[in-house]
């Protein structure tokens, strides 16, 4: 056996201290951070009047009532296809933007990116910019270092608590839950959820950061299938920048490229990579390296765009001194058009389904044990469980009907309604009723075989109807 020690599979994390940078992409990221965080934290507090006996929270996942409210839209459990459709649209949207512009989701709107940006902002505010943070990291522990670290960690913890607290407000009335949380009257699951989300936000945004993107997120490994040579992504024009060099007045400087090897692009990167090394899985295309490089190019009197959003297919044209193709030709191509068409088709379908859905719904479940009952007069009876949903904001009274009244007779268990075969369903509720369908003794056809029929409910005021097909089982049914 070899006496050489085996290589370790574990590599300790090298801390990354991104430098402050300004520019159009950094400004765009600030605006996206402000808007997304405002939506996340403030949405549960928006009120929406839905009338009596209904929650007035604009966006609410009502697990107890098994409903999802989104402003004027109300989704019931049997309408989960709306949620599935939205998830499919989100996936197609991710494919679309990745095909056109690379990992723009990762660089601008991913929650991990947004909260990491916020935590770095707090860290920079407490400890200083890159050089100060590097010196503090290398310094020995003393009261000054301990004070700065504790201040930073406390602020991170407050942000993390607010993050976890905001999430649970989507599942209960926000003002009521806020009061219960502070008076220690909330359910244990609420405190557990807040604690878990607080811990994950604090650890992921404060300590793991780029490791979440590299080791935990599957998207970097999937994105390659979504991108091609026409995808616009952050890249370094090596044909213009190489060979790089710092000494512009030294002998042979006229042979150097535009890159002065200042490492500004590396120092601002939150992932700690060098974009000049080419396309890398760790790159989230946040474009901060573009801002940093453009600033250096302006100071040295050179053309901006040494690092930029560009397509690899334009490389031969640019190397030949030609202009790259227009952006729209990269964005609007067959792949992105197909993704856009599918995305729009599903969206139109969901909107269409939303506007044509009825306020009432009926589900029929035949009782199979026994399949039928023979009465004392020889008649055959089948039993059905009816579930009547009233999606309207007021109580409704329905009459229950058969599609073949001349052959079969229907009776309901006592529903407390004023008329036979009528049932009152409260607003925004579902009521279960047992129905008895009987074949007359002299109807040998219905009693001896399976008879197709439909059960219907009809609103006694509006005449709105909803039905479902089923069968009546006779004596010879196996």
C-alpha cells in the first residue's frame, strides 16, 4: 500500500469580501432588492374587503379553511390546477429568461441573492468596505472586533426574524398572528416555522452565501441545457483584453491588451471568481464586474465594455472588427419564441378557466357497499353522497334533480330546507348530503342493468346549474 496520505474531500470556505461598486447594474440590483423585499414584507398587511364571514387579507393561504385568497381571486382545493399552472409558467419563465439572458434570475431576483446582498450591505455599514473587512478578519480577537461582530450579527438576526415572521403571516390573519406571537398565544407550529426560517436566513445569507449557490442549488447544473452560443451572458472580451499587464509605460506596453490586471472585477464579485477565466458554474451573472471594469476603463481612457453582456456567437465578428448583431436577434430566436408561446398559452388558459368557472359545483360519489338495496316492495335503490360547493359570497338554496325523473326517483335525507329535495349551502362552504335514487318496481330495465344518469343541482334564485354523470346499478350488476 502507498504511504502517501489520501487527498481530503473537504475544502474549508475561503471568505469573500466584495468591494463596494457603483454603476447601472448595481443601481438596478438595489431597486430590485427594494421592490422584492417590500413585496415580501408588506403583502400580508394589505387588506381586501370580501364581505361578511370571509378574511379581509389580500393574500392568504387559509389552511384551516382550505382556501387560497389572492385579492379578488379565491382558489379551492379542487382547483389546484391553477397553482400547478402557475408553477409551470414559473418554470417556463425561468427557461425563457435563462435562454435569452443567462442566469438573470440568480443574479437579480433569487431570494438567496437578495438576502445575501442585504446582509453584505449591513456588513459593509458596520465593518467598512473590503479592505477594512479583510483587516478585521485577519485581526486577533479583541473588544473592538467583538463589538463589530456582535453588532453585525444582531442586525442580521433582526432581519432573519423579520423574514421568518413575514412568511407565517401569509398563512393567518397578519395583525391577529402578530399579537399572538408577541403575547405567546400563537400555535407552536408558528414559532417553529419562524425559528427555522430565521436560522436558515441567518446562516445562508450571513455565513454560507456563495456556497448555497455552488453546492446546494441545482440550477447551475441545469442551466447549461437552457443556454447556447446566442445566449447573452456576462463575459470577458479576451481578444481585446489580452495579454493583460499593469505597467503601461514599460517596454513592450504597446503590445498589451486593454486589461490592466487591476483585479477590480474579482474584488467586487460576490462569488469570488475571476470572470476573465471564462464561463464558470459559480457565476450568477450579477454584472457587478461590468460596473467595476467600466469604471476602470473610463479612468484609463479606454472604451467601456471589456466585460459586458455578450453572446459567444458574436466573438468571430468582433475579432474581425465588425459590430455584434443587435440584441433583439439574440433574444428573439426559435428557442425563446417557443418558450414564450408555451408560457403565454398556459397563461391564457388559466385566465380563461378563471373567468368561466361557476360559483357552484357538485361532486357525486356512489356508495359501493352495498352496490344496491332491494326494498320491501321489490324496488331497487342506490345511495349517493353529494358534495355541493357554494363559492358565492352569500347562502344559496339548491334543488337536486335527476336527468331521468320518469324512470328513477330521487329523495334526500332531511336537510332542514323548506321544500323536499332542497338543500341550503352557506356562503363559501361545502355541504355533504346523502341522496337516495330508486327504480320503480315495474321498471324492469332499470332494475336489471346499469342505467346512465346525471345528478344536478339548480339554484332556486338564479337557475344556475351544475351536474355530474354517474350510473344506477340494477340487480344484475356484477
